[in-house]
């Protein structure tokens, strides 16, 4: 595929281990107005990201937090805020608290896909260190539409799973170390003084027809029905409310949900055992021997079931029986 000669919008995605390569990349970019750089880093929903402040000090390009409906400014770095997806529409930033994608908000895929829609071959996608595969599908879409796509060299990435996912899907045209990525951004940028509007699509192109089928699985976020969707970038799952996951991300998020459910079951069984012990003592106080035996049996049964669950959750920990009050029982 021919490498685009002019790039006006550079989109960058990163996850675990992504801060250091972002700092290195930004420090190598010269100050000019040839390109706008938009960054999504997976961050917790709580609190406020300090990444814009860190990047602002790292190099000559000014960095700022994204704001909804702000104009995309060439020569500036814009970073997605916590708990908001960041996409582009025409020459403006769009922020929303829509459904999580691959278990994340902000997610990388929505940014890459919107850049493919609005900037086509004049966009560039860069995927850095991270876990799982959020961003791989979006990078593939950029590749398919003629944009320049790059993954960080696996030997340099602290967490290579994310760039590897993109490489394995054929989404990355180039696999480079950070120094070479910076040089490529500079070399592929549009000429000084060119406006975003000269490159942005006049009308939003269609994303193609997608086939979907009801799957036997439920959404790990909202527990609704999941549809398996086939589109030009491959298969993924989407629920009625809009939560979207790749297969790998669905396995990861479902595993976390299952772990939470099992611990909730363990807690419920201990509470049931505690309640039955208390009722047994009350029945003993009023001389109801039949009820004493019944509640004691229910408490013992609940404790045993709780520790079967705990053995499966913490298989290497000493799992001798524990009383409903939280202490080990002989």
C-alpha cells in the first residue's frame, strides 16, 4: 500500500506502559503547525488525568485536555479526559460517556474509526504499549481506508500485547521504535499552512454493511443479549445498549465479571451462615430444639459451600474451614 504523502491528523493509542513512550514520542516532535495529534490513554474513570500537563512539559508542542466541540488545532496535542470517549467529527472534537468499548472509556477504537471516517488517507494511527487489543480493530480500519498505520516495536514496548494484536491482524503497515515513529510523523505531515478542512471528508462515508447474529452470550457490562457482528475489520460483539468488545476483550471482561460474581456468592454464603447461627442461638434460648438443629445444619452447609467457592478462587491459600464470623474453624 502506498504511504500517504500528507498527514494532517495523527491519532495515538496506548494502555499499560504507554506513558513513557508517549513522553519519548512528544519530546522528539518539533514545534510547527503541520499536524494535530490526538491521544487516548487507558485511564481509570475516577480522578483527572495529569497526562496533558506531563506531555506539555515534555516537548515544544502544547498539550491540553480535550473539551467537547473544541476545534482541532494543528500544532497542538489533545488528550482524552477520564471516563469519556474522544472522537472527531469534521474538524471538531466530540466527547461522550457512551458505552464502554473493549471494557474501556476512553477507548482507542472509537478515535481511530472516527479518524478513518473523516480524514481517510490523511490520518495516521499509532498504537503503543498496552494489554489486550483495544485499538487493533480501529487501526485495521485506518489501514483499509488508506491511512498510515504504525505499531510500536515489540522489543521496545513494556507491554507488547496491544501492538502485537495489531500486527497479527495485519493492521500495522510499519513496526517501528519511538524514534522512527517520530521521524515518520514529521516526514508524512502536510505542508505548512494547509488547513484541516482541505483534507476532511465533505460527507461522512458509510462504514459498509455488517452482518450480525444473536450469540448465546450476555454482555458483561449490562447483562443484555450480545450480537456477534462481522464487519470489514473482523468479528466483535455488541449489545443493545452499545457496549462493544472484541473476542479477546470479551473473555477478559467476562473473566473479571465472573470473579466478582463468585466473590459475591462467597460473601452471600457467609452471611447466610451467620444468619443461621444467630437464629440457632435464639431458638436455643427459647428451647426450640428442632429449630436449633435445623438452623445449625443450614449454617454448616452454607459454610462448606462458601469454602468450596473460596478454594476455587484462592487455590493456593490454606482453605481449612472458617466460621461465619471470619475465623478458621477446626
